[in-house]
C-alpha cells in the first residue's frame, strides 16, 4: 500500500495531464519513439503511441479468434506486444495472412466468393457443411480457455460463420465477446449494412445468441482527428485497440495492489449478458498523478457515449512513478459507486500512466441507433441460382436476409452510389 499511494497531497487540485491521448485521439504522434532518446522512456507501440501495461505474466489464459483483414491487423499488433506468450488463437480467413509474421497461428481457410454470394446464409451453410473440421479446430485450440475475444470482419459470410461459432462456443460453456468496427456513415454502405443488421439480430429479445460485443465508431475517429487520412486513422485505431484488449487480458491475470483479481473475476462481468460493451482508454505520457479528471470529463476516451448506466465493469489503472493520491483513488471509485465494477490498481510504471476499462451495457446508444436511417436509402435485390433477379426484400423484417444465399445491397436512385 505504501508503494501504491502517495503520502502527500491531501487535496485533489490541478488540471488533467497535459500529454495524453484518449481512445480516439492521436495528438502526440511519435512521442513514444522520441522518448527512447531521453531518460523518461515510454514502453508502448510506436505505431499508435499506445502504452503497454507493465506487468509480468506466465501465460494469457483467454483466447482470440481473428477474421480476415481486420482480424489480421489486430493479430499483427498483438504479436508485437505479447509475441513470446501469445494466447490460444485461430485465424479465419480466405488466405493465411499471418505467414509473414513468423507467428505460428492456426489457420482455417474459407472460400473466395462473388459479391452477391458474400451473404450471411452462405457463412451459416459453410459452417454446417464443415462443422466437424471447424469444431475440431475450436476444441483443439481453446480446450483450456474460458473467454474468447473474436474480431469480426464486416463481410456477411464471415459474420454468418461467426454466429454459428458463437453458438457452438456457448454450448461448450465458453464466453465469446465479439468486436466490430462501424464505418463512417453512408461511406462504406455494404459494410455498414452488414454490421447494423448484425447488431439488430444480436439485440433482439428472441435472439439465439446472447453475447456481448464491442463497437468502435469510425465517425468518432474522424471527428477527433481532422485532416488525417481515414486509412491512416483506421490503422492507428486497430493498433491501439489490439493493445487495449491485450492490456485488459494481462491485467485480469496480474495481482492488483489493492484487491484480489483473477481471470474468474474478469469473466464474471460477461456472464449472462448481451449487448454493447463500453471501452474506456487513456494513455498518459507525463507523470501528473491527477487521473480522476480524465475519467470525469474525457468523452473521447469512450468507444461511444451513452447515458444508460452500465451493469458491470473492470477498470485498470497503472499510475506513473508518483503513484496515486489516496483521495484521488477514492474520487475515482465514487464515479462507479452504484455499479458492479472491479478495480485493478497495478504497480507503478517507470514512466507515464494508463487507464483501461471495459463495461457491459444493455442498450444501444443513440449515436448507433441514428445510423439505421441508412435502411431508408438502400434496397436489397435477391438473385436466384442462375444469378437472375428475383425482386427485393422488405427491410422492415431483417430476419429474412439471413435466409437468402444471393443478394446485392444497392443505393436508391435519389442517393449516390456506394
């Protein structure tokens, strides 16, 4: 306890740290790289200027499933942070993207499809046709795992396949957590349609899949970083996202300075839950100990903003070398006094500080609900086995599209083409 908290400083005064990046902000480019030539070196990723949790662990007991290019970007970043102790993993993709990494990641190959064949139905059907091969691989890779993060590409075939994998994992009493990116509104129409349709299915009361999921909104990413190319921003966010999840997994198995924390505590957050998860993340590059004001005021640190209260959560704080003021820690706790939130206070860092959090929720935020106006601007044309048009479907009943093997998403005439 003496090593954790500062003895001096009875009052909590001052501003938030001057040098920090919230989840969606990249305001201090190259700060980690530049620190290498100083006596205050920062441990983290130079690609996104995201700090790494400083902790020693023998093994990460949670599992990871990566799909297509999105999954590969996460895999690549995680491999840089935890290469020697990489968790049980599986790459599901149309090509083995991990070969060039030198990482021995098990690989499950999926078929290459025409655009109109890239549908939820075909992903579901492919699972059923290859169920023995897929389930054998899942059983082999995740036999000693209870929690699995799945990074889902926004193509319908992959999503359909993953929904069946989730059902199977749940039957085996494993806890999956899905992760999606929502592209900028009305920019990548097909991807946006796919993820919004999936969210609708996952949130239905009658759904067969009760599963928590993480959403990253690329609109918020753009607003937080003006005049930067979207592809560059997405690459940085993928990198940061990977390290945030790695940090949470490492922290869930690292002894806390204040409470007893283990993987079972972390897993409990997600038991019997479905709906969106809130991610909170801040990287602090100086050693100002007043972290509470970041939690109180920084909206860019959340993956989305909602007024609905979370149900459960896990918050990790690794203070800088000055530690935390005791009253500041108490103030942070008061922010979550009415919630079932576990705190993990890690030993002090050499330089910098970080905060990581994940919280479960039951409601979609308004900023996500507002994106469903997309459905009034598009239509879905169905095709037969010989690729002949068979009319359109009524988007007021989205369940129907999960049954169609061939279709195309098209923009109505009054709107610009995708």
